[in-house]
C-alpha cells in the first residue's frame, strides 16, 4: 500500500494521532452546531458552525506545523520505529489510515466549499442572477 513506507515514521504516527484529535473536536463541537442549525432549525447557531470549523482548522494547521518539526527532528536524528509487532498490527494500520484521513478532512472540506462557491458564482453569472 502507498502508506506502508511512512508507517515507521514518528511524524506519520503523530499526524495520525492528531487526525483523531481533529475528528474528536469536529464531533464534539461542530456536529452539535450543525444539528441545531439544520435539523432543529435554530438559526441563532449559524455563526457557531463557521466559528467552530475555523477553530478546528486553525488547530489542524498547528498540528501540521508541529508535525513538520517532528519530521525535521526525525530526519536529523535518524530515528525510526523499529518495533515489528507495532508496525504489523492490523488494528494500528487501520487507526493510522483513518487518522491520516481525519487529519486532512478540514482542509478537504475547505477546498470543497471554495469549489462550490466558485461554481455557484459561475452559474449565477451564466443565468444573469445578481
């Protein structure tokens, strides 16, 4: 698999753990705001969705920065994970893969929102709607 060559790095595992933290923050803070806004219909929570997502995005960018420093330290000190029991455990591989997906989830959501906004503006200009 593509990720197998990175699994023995401390920076990869740190980013994976940070992905799980981002997922927990998103679940704890943003999902209730989304529930109140779109299911219950309480529009007083409209700003809460954006603010909690922005906060999680800032935390995620800080995690990326810390991961970069861990990666640089790892390269300089020639440190790797050598425990074969840890590296070959299927549960750990699943947790690492999901953690990496969760680590890039806020950036992916932001890119999708920008693409949606761009396409919406293009459609409005084509239809002549201001």
